[in-house]
């Protein structure tokens, strides 16, 4: 039986137009940051590691949130990383014993010096390379559709970054989909899933992935978790035509 927790890593203050461009109101809002802990019969799996110290004092609370579940960082056996932005890999150093499972395509994008990294992502390259290098020897490169451990499959969700990956847990009739940054602001993107996010590496591909996985979540009645969904971070999804809604 699965046990799972949404873990609070804090928040960032974001300008709404910085995400969606001129089509939206120019306001600042708080974007929550969630990581997820899943306990199976023989693994303690963490999905993403939060910001660490990268984005300052409003974030980096993962260690405290993990402790509230009764677990410690040294008990985590696997880390599934949806992608390598600093708010997802910044806390990696807290987990020296865990194997990092991350998309092969994602690693190549950040590490290969010949990659055409977007203007938005260029500032993150040195940090990402440092974090990946610090975990060498404990990295498992994965591909979409691959069963990483029994009952856990990687799911292609390309667009936000070239190797952005969701993870589907299917154990003992329980289904949980953790989708990383598929959605950044629920009140704008669930009614309009095709809305483009300007910071996405490929906004059009990200929108296609968003509509596809929202449809799967609604049709299969999956419990879903997203890094930037509102508290508590875990929801179900309903659909009426092309409009989606979060259900508590």
C-alpha cells in the first residue's frame, strides 16, 4: 500500500506577467513549492528536492517538512527528479545516500556544452551542472515509459524543459501522478490549459503535455500532485469539455 505526503518547501514571489506575458494582469503572487514523499513496501521515494538555499529565506523548508512525516533524509532511497530547475534540485545535497533518477534527455540538455539553452535557463546552468556533478555515481538516467521500480513509470511531459518528466505510481489499486511543473497557476491554467507559459522552453509542447495529462488524470480519476499547485498540493481533477477543475 502506498503512503504519500506533500511536503512544503516554502514559496516564491512571482510576477504573473513573468509567467504568462502581456495577456494577464500585472500582479505579484506567491507560487507554492511542493515536493512529494512516497513510501512503498521497500522504498522511500522523494519527488524533487526543493530549492535548498538557492532562492533565499522564503523557500528551502523541505528538511523540516520531511521531519514532520517521521522520516529523515538518510532514509530516502530514491529521488525522482521531474526536471533540473533549481527549485527542484536545490536541496539535493540533503540526500547523499539516495540515487537520483532523472531523464536522460534532461541531463543532456543541461550538461552538454553544445546544447541550445534558452535565455531563461542560461542563468541556471552553472548551478545545475554543479549539483549533477556532486551526485555523480548515484544517478540513474531514465527514459519515458520506463518502469523505474515496480509500479512506478516515467511519463513524458516535455515542454517546460526538454526532459520534463512526470511519474505515475500504480500500486495495489492506488494511482498517483506527480507532474512537476505541468501547471504553474491553477486558477489560470485549469480553465484554459492551452494558455502558454513564456518561461517554458517550448511553450506549445508544454501546453500539449498539460492538456494530455490533465485529460488522463480526469478520465482515470488519478490523484495528482504538482510542485506549484495550491496547498495541500494533492488533488483530483474533473473535466467539463476542455475546462478542468481541481477537486479536494
